């Protein structure tokens, strides 16, 4: 009974989250469809558990128990990685870094997405407190974007009074690895102290990528994540961390 109720409720929640995300944010992120698939799977599993496995042979019940055991192990592992991401995103970096690297996120036309806005706002607060720090704004121009992500951030910072000579643009990258690699070329010295600015869920992987690419002194500064996008962002990031680790990218 518990398995059936939990599966049905979680399945409904996943499907409603998918629908809400599609309406509120859009479907630019293909990972979002995972929620729809997971919701359908949970509903079917719950119905199968109630109406098929109730009177099923013992061997079928053993298979279900083994499956649930694997799921439990996966959930525990997911929770451990999630905890690491949350902890890393809350760390406070050192003051007076040589450079900030602000990683890009989606722009709607010329308007920054909420999560990109949070990143550049967090960067502004650091730059205001540390006037000697320079900033690299990193992010190219993708589908649906009338300007590059770097340009959108530049307009914000200059509008807030950050001097143009403190700002460097990296406007060709399309992913985190390119963000950091291209920014490293602008810095030209891997011994410089660097603080990477991104949403809190993204800091762990971004730092590991930077260290993999040769930065010696790298820290992270996490901004908040839009509340409604947080479940999708954190779930996607856990999968990304596992993939990057298996492929030796971090």
C-alpha cells in the first residue's frame, strides 16, 4: 500500500512539475522532459504494484524487491551528491581575488533569465567590495538570444557603475568547459587567484573543471537559484557530476 500511494503521488507531482516548468520557464532545457518520463513511469509502476503484483508469483515479487533495493541505493547516492552540491554552493570565497569569472546562462532576447540575473547580481556585490578585482563575463549567444550572455551581463554591471576597464568579455563559449577555458586564455596566468560565480548548484562542478584545466587558486561564489527551477537544476547537475566524473572531466 505504501509503495502504491508513494508511486502515484510522486508520479503526479513529477508530471505537474513538468507542466508548470514548461509554462513558466519553457522547454529550452531538454532535461526537463525527464520529469514527464519519470512521472509516467511512477504512475505505471504504482498501478502495476497494486493490480498486478498483489497476487503475483513469489519470483515476481522478488524482482520487485530487488528493483526497489536498487532504487533505494540510487536515492541514497543521489542524496549524498546533492548534499555536496549544496554545501559547496554555500561556501564563502576569499576577498581580493584577481579575477571573477561569471558563467553565462540563458538570455531571452536581450533580457537575462532569472538565474543569470542572480549570478551577475552576486558578482556585482563582490566587485563593489573588492575594487581591484577584474571580472570576466563568459557566455556566447545561443538560440533565442539577441545578444550574447556576456553582453547582457556587461550592460548590467556598467549600468551599476562598474568601470569598463575592469570588465573582460568572453562571448564565444557554449558550455561550462569552454567558459573556463576561454576565460583562462584571457587571464593568461594560471597562478592568478580566481573566483567562479554561478548559481549555487553549479559551483562544485565548475570549480572541479577549473582545477582540471590547471587553475591553481580557484574558489566559488554561489548565487541563489530561482526557486521553481531549483529541482530541475539540482537533479540535472547531479547527473552531470556523475557523467563528468566517469568521463574524467573533473
